[in-house]
C-alpha cells in the first residue's frame, strides 16, 4: 500500500518518535513510517461499518459477573521477601539505590 | 518409538507404574533436542549456516541441569511412595514470555536479554508443582509480536519441523515446534490473536486458547492485557486436557482471573458427542487480504485443501451423531484484524512504556548526561522493529485527537464481534451452537522470509483466529490432515465462555475417529529416517 495517501507525515512521525522516547536509525525510520501508514490504511476499513449509537465499547470480551469476579484482596501489607534481588535487576545500583543520570528539572527561585 | 515420542499421559503412566523413570524420559528428550534442535537462539548469532537451515532451533535457554534435579526428585518421590502430582515427570517447554525465577526471561528481545526473573509466573509454578520437568525456554516473536517467530532478537529463528524451509508460525513458534519435533510432549504458550492456535496448526499439534481469565496472566510479560491468554500446546486432546487442568483456575495475583471452578477435562473427554450442535459459517471460509498496490481489500475463498479438511471433520462429527448447523452468520469476522490493529497496539504501547533502561533490562553504554537521552538510546537499541512499530501505532491511534475515530470505534466493533458469537451460542436463540467449526489459518506454513517485514500481511495470517480473542471465548486448533506439500492443516473449534471441556471432548472424538487415517502415519521431516 506504498502508493496510498500517507496519513502520517514525516513531521507527525518524528513527533511520535519523540513522545515514544525512541532513538531510530534512518533505515528504521523509513521502514516504520511506511508500515505505520500501511496499518493505518488497514484500519480505515472500520469506518465503513455502521454502528448504532447505543453499541457500548468492549474493554473485555468476557463480562465479569459477581460470581466470576475474583474477590478483592485484603488491604494487607505483603512485604517482598527479597527486595534486594528486585533492585539488583537495575544495570546501575549503588548502595541499594538505582543510579540514573541527571533528571530534567527546574530549580525554583 | 522413543520415550520422548510418547504422549504426556503415557509418560505419566509409565512413571507411576515404574516402567520408566523421570530421568530416562528426560534423557530421551535431551537426546532428541541434541538430534534436531541445533544451536539455541542467541543475540549475536553470526550468519546462518547450511546446518542451521536443517535444524528446528526451538530453544533460547535449555535448563538441562535444573531439569535433571527435578527429574531425580520425581523419581525419589515415586520410590518413596509419594505422589509427585498429575504431571509427574512429564517434560515441558515454556515460551520465553513467562517469568521463571532464576532463569533468563527474554521475551525474545534484546531489551530483556540480561533479565533474570526474580519470580515465577503462576501457570509455570502450577506445572512445576504438578511434577512437570521444565526443559527450558523456547523462542517466540519479539514480545510475541508476529505470526512466524522470525522477529525474535534471538537467532537463528525457529523452523518448522515438517519442513525447515517453512516458518513454524507464531508467536508461540518455539512451543509448537518443540512439541511437534518430540523435544517435549507439552509446552506453555500464549495466544493474543492466535499465537497458540496458528503455530499449532502450522506444526501439526493441538493448541488451546482458553477463555480469557481461565488461566492466570501473573508473570506473563504483557502484550495486550485484555487479549492475552496462556494455554497448552500438546500432541493430542488428552494431553492438552491434562495440562489445562493443571494451569487453570483463580489466582489472587491476577485480578482478571475468573473465580470459577475448573472442570475435570480428562473425565469430560470420554463423553459421547451425540447431539452436540456444531456450526459452520460462510464467513470463516473466505479470507480477506489487502492489495498492496491499490489499498483495496479483497475477499476470496480459503484454499480448497483447507476447506476440504474442515468439511471432512464435518463428516466425522456427523457420523458420530453431532448435528451440523450450516450458514451461521458471523458478519463481523472480517473486522477482526483492523480492530486488532487498534486495540492491541494501544495496549502494547502502554505495556512497553515500562522498559526504560533504568529498572531492569538493557541500558545503553557510554556517558549519558540526562535521563531522556538514556531512555531514548536504551529503548532505541533494545527494541526491535516490531515493538517500535506497535508503540508508535498505539500512541497514534489513542492520541486525544484520533481516539474517537480509531480506538473508541474499535472497542465498539469489538462489541459487535462478541455479539456474533453470543448470537451463535445463545441457548434460546436460533443456532444454539456448542461449537463453531472453522479453519484455523488461511494458509499452511509459509516459507521463511516470504511474509516477514510486511507487517500488514503478517497480521492477516491471524484473521480466522483473532475474533476469539476479541470475544474472549475459548478456541482449539487440532491437526485435520496434510496439504499437497505434506504440511499440516489446522482445524479450529470455537465455543462459548468456559467450555474448554466441550472443545477438548470434540477434539478427542475427532482424533479417535481418525486414528487410522493415512495422513497420521507421516511424521515431521526432521524425524524421518535418512
């Protein structure tokens, strides 16, 4: 569908990439922009469907009834037995703290 | 026939009756893996060799030593007169999208290549508690995003045991291939748009997508949270029933798991199917595909061989006393993929925001001075093309200015797709179906690299499977013959919510009725002599 109208322009694409916090090579950008527009073309098929106003959106296929819904858990504190192993998953740790570079901030006067 | 070729139920019976030990079974599976699997998937794998092209490559991580410890423990329990559980000594593989404590849990992605999970997913924990011997983690499409297993960052890619020039399907390609090649009788996969059923069809095994909520998603690295379903792949209905019974059920760690009792699926298998109402819909005998030049969507009948396999199953069921109801309308089937393009992308984008190079997973090397650059570089290096595509698509269609046009509309069409099934299964309605019988896939296994890269066409490989994910209902794919190239054809049954027992019963009945069929004699190419 490379010949079709490109709904997503390069400018919009670059904005999306920035929002998505992705650094892309030129080749990747070219491929992704084409595929993104192809996918958008595919979903235009949905516009042809007549949908009555009272059709509710479905967030799940299977509805949860009072019988099938799991009970709420008690609001109890359940301590992780091995918090250190969770923290140590981070690539940079110092004395139990995760190390990151400068966090963008504004100093209040 | 070697121990690794036995069914899960036969292995269990052999172990309980002491005709074989769990260690002997394990060693048989390890020998098979050595014989057919080739080198495991790796990040920096180098060029593919001629030998690679003839191997299955199901595995990313083989946990041989841990499996041996488990098997020895099972044997000791048997010797001591203890009950190791319903999966005693049965080897199993796990799709590498499930967290298993102390084991690399990669999702087939560079971004999680160094991630050693600190906890174990509920379905995996249940299998282990039931005595299963876990052989390791098998390959998949990166984060499950694909239908061929080619998009994994861990190469060489998994190949189809029936013809190694073909894809195994996906995303649970490693699971299906490992079961088909006799590396393990059971595998745990996931199905978000057909990712259990499609590879099961391509590799000639049984794959069951349970009802949404039937099996806990705790410890499953999420793709589409309203669609993801863990489920079994096996070589027959009985083994599938055995495994499903073990992994299904409520889980306090997953608030979407259904709080409903689990049936004894094995017991249900032997019931008669006389009087069961099985439906056929013309909407499942045509395929939609995009014309890449014009952008038009064309429809054509499913290939004759695939249609005939389903119609032969109809004959089998009719002969067993089932009622066949034709012309069941499922008019919204064709919208399954477009709806999926929207809903799954929005959910995927949301789920992928957590991977940031800070808390776990890949972090870019070198001097980075600010956090935003760290995010961009780590995610840019860590994610492959398919996750990137899903993030961008998901963000676009859920953006405030487009949400009404795309996301809200897709959610409404999802209601219509669910409505088709509710009408077909309604006990007071016109059709009153127990199950809908359909092809699983629009084609048999396609050649490696033929479709990969075209993200739209690849998605359309799931078009007959994905409506069940939108509707949340259970579905099963089972082998229904071979095509002219000797490739397996999958037949699918879809049923009302929580009727996995009926689907397994119907599959078992078909297997028993066709046990002497000529096509069942042929084995996957990697297992043939010479």
